[in-house]
C-alpha cells in the first residue's frame, strides 16, 4: 500500500520568485535558512510564463528555481499553475471564460475564471499537469504536488448547461425520475425533453442572494458544480499519477467553504491541505472546528496547513496585525488539531496588485530585521527542536458532530421558515460547548463509521439521506447517545418533505412528533423550563429563532416551553432506544444551557476534560507510539494558570519537567509529553 505520509514536519509557504530578479531570489534563500524554512510552494500562478502559446513550453526558469531551492535545503510543493489560465487562451478560446448568474460572459482577468466544463480548459490543464509531472518525476526536491489553487466559483455557460443535462441523465436515468425528484408538477415545471432543462440562475429559478423557487433543481446544480470542478482536479491528478504513482497530490481547501463538498473531494486527495485565515475577532473555537473538519475529511488523518498569514491579511474589511505571539499560538493550534506542516502565504510580499498588502515572512523592507521575521525564525528553531515527535500523531475523540454539504445547501436554499438559520453557526454552537470543556470532537460525514464514538450530534439534520436513519438507530441501540435539534428529519436527499409527520425517518428513534414550527423575530425569545434538575442544569434558560411544537410519542420530557400559546409543550426530550438514548432540542438555546446539557451528556459517558483550565486556555491532544502530546494554548493576553496535580510531565518546547501548579504566559503554548 502506498504511504502518503510526509517525511517530516515541513515549515515554509507560497513563494512567487517570478515576481523578482535573480539577486532578490538569492537573498531570499539566505533568509529562508535564517528562518528554518525548508519547503516552498511554487508555480501556483505561472501558467502564462511556462506556456506562452498553444505549443510552446518554457521550463528553464522552473528548472533553475527548483534546483536552487533544493541546493539551499528547501524542498518543493510543486503546483500545476492551473488556477489562472493565460490571456492568450481566453482570447483564442473564449469557451474557457465563465458566465455569471446574470448571463454575462466574463472577460480575461482575476483568477478562478475558467469554466470547469470548457473543453479547452480541460485539455490544456491536463496537458500541463502531464508535462510537469513527466519532467520532474525524478527530482528529489519535489515531495508534494499541488493542483490548481483554492477551487471555487460557478459558471452558467452553454457548456455547463449541456454538461448539467448529462449529469442528470447519469444521476436519474429518466426524465420521469427527474420530474419526481424535483416535484415539477408544482408551478407547471414538467419536463418532456432533456433540452428543456436550463441551469438554475438569476435568469430562471434564482433571485436575490441565491434564493430559489425550485430547491431540488438548485440543489442538484450545487452538486453538479462541485463535481465539475472535482472532475477538473481529477484530470490533473490522474496525469500526475500516470508518471508518479506514489506521488503525494493535494489541493488547498478553505475550511467551511460552501460551494464544494469536501468530503467527496477528500477521496481523491492523498493528503488534505487547507488555508486558514481567521480574523482578529474569529472565535478560537471556530478555527479549531475548521481544523477538525479538515482532519475529519479523511477519517482522522493528519493534514497540511498549506497557508496562513504571518501577520496581516489584505482582503478582510479590517486587516489587523497578528499581535506578538499570535502567529506562533495559532500555528501550534493547527498542529494540536492534526496539522503536520506549518506554512504561510506568502514568503515575500508582492509589490503590486491586490496582494501587495498581504503579510509575508519577508516584508517590503527586504531584510530580516522585522518583528514578523523574528517570530517566524523563532518558531522555525522550535520546530527543529521538536523534530518529528508529533508527526503522524492522531487525535482521539469519543464525540462526533455530523456535518453534511448537501444538508447545508438544502437548508440555506429553503424558502422559510427563517432567514436567521445558519447551518455552520449551529454546528459551531454545539462544537464550542465541548471546546470550552477541553473535550475533543471529530467532525464527520454521514458515511463515517459511528461505532467508535460514544456521543454523536447532528444539529439541524434537515436532510436525512438514504440509510442514515437506520445507521443512527443501530448506533443508539448499541448504547450510543445521539442528539439532534429543531428543523431535523424534514426532507430526503431530493429536498422532498418526508410525509407522515416531522421528524420523518427520525421519528421512531426520537420518540416525538413535531406538529408545527414557529419562527421568532430576532427580538423575540421563549424559555426552556427544566422539569427537574439535570446535572448542573436547573431552572430556566432563553431560547429563540425556531421553536418546534412537538408531542411525545414515548420520549421523556426533560424541559418545556415557558412562554406563548405553546407554554408547557416539550422543548427538550430524551428517548430510551435499545441500550442508548436519543435527545431532541426543539429550539435554539442560550450558551449556558448547551454547556450544561452537553457537559452532563459527556459526564454520563465518562468523557472528561483533557485538563481543567481557565477560560481562553485551550487544550488538545495528539497520541503516538504510546505517548500523549498535550497542547496547552493560552488565547488570553494575560498569564493564566492551571493545576497538573501530582502528574509529572515533560514540556517539550523548553525541556522542563512540570507538575502541580503551572503558569502559562499570555498567548503562550506549552507542549506536555506523557504516557498515554
């Protein structure tokens, strides 16, 4: 079996020396050594330089760059450069240009402007990947292959419309099945010929912010659009594998990016990589959750942190500097959650165009005497000391949260019941309750084997895919604890309502029937009133946004609504099912309630904090060869303390033995090694 593990924890980032002269490149190599940088991602946007016309390929400059990096001790993550097609291609073959949702043909410019169903784009992108892999297949510098860059966007051109019809024929076989899946008898949409089907756009089914009159059509377009870009990726992937079967091939993902079903993409990635760009106000728990999603894409395998900024970004409304220590802290946070590289965008700042104010290891001043460079170099020295001790270490969790792109698309294309419902925010609310308790969580798909978990949550499981309800029943029957929430069990994979009463296929497992769903205005609130104390929960708590009016069909009522005409109806239920139990939270509760409920569910399963710490001090763990590596990360600006008790551990970054009362400086990191 081919191993796609990295040989060491690499440190580096995106490098674009085509923007500089040779003397500057030599100076960069000198500073890379000072910073401990040993990997560079190159050739990301060099297609126009390598291929100035249809038949000419110039690799001499790339040869020189790869050789000079390798001779200087820097390995290469070689990109295929297909994220931006050349201007000559757009001029000669306009089919490569996308058409927007309003029917307007793009012109050359920007990036991600290539139609994924353009025959021209597919031909030349595959060809350049083939030529690159053939040329560098035996070069010892090239350790990772990077296809394109941050795939995204959409296209509504004639080629995409034709390809969409082909996609539908493969998915549904017949027009009768299409009409059934889309409920086309509504509004006289019945199709009698495949060519009658048009893309859902602002010229047909969509209006405003991608609202849709026919969610089934729009849902299938989202699937098709994701698959179309994946097909382009796979053309290049196969071209590389033809020459280098044991190559490590990836593309950089973007966390909770809505347009692409990353669980599907990960099947064709040898290692997951992603670009992490939290803002100054992004909750630390959200960044951690995004790392956990990337780890979960390939069933817990370590991933590459392909990009982060050393300090400043350029594309957010307010591009704050990373405060001293934050770059190091957030770098270790990624490692704590499964990263086996720490890499930056970018290694040297551009002097022109839209990224000239995006932070870099080497700033515009051009030397190493900057705060940012010093921090990067200090982290580089630490990583050399750390070596490969955490490389390939796993993150072990007994709690899983189900995340599903189809569910996300369907929920947010829904016409009602409220514009306030945001699927990712709901996932984060439940994740954050465990995060605050230093309990590790895996983010998993509906296809994941659930048997290794004690607790599984699926907030807002609006869409129940075939077989998933049965899978959940078996999990709970075997002793697992399952929790879901309001607006769950409503539709099938075609976004058609499961008739017979909500929550549809989950009704038996949950032991409830939801009769109505009330949408509250932002200023409106209801109350969750506990019938009796449950763990630390007692009294009443606020809830809002959506309120399911439900009846118990065997489930125990834990709490009732405290307001409105449905005062006294169940709002939190627990249903004994086999050896386990299934919980339902019928409204959107305040943070205090989730902390208490999920904390008690964990305690009931003997799942406890990795370490008790003050607020803002995160703890995560990786395990390898019988050793546990506990990352203690202080997101506060001030010194905090925690108690190890009688346990003795070695702190790897300073080679100290710690026990008892321990202080950790503001924005500090401690890496504790112990026997697992």
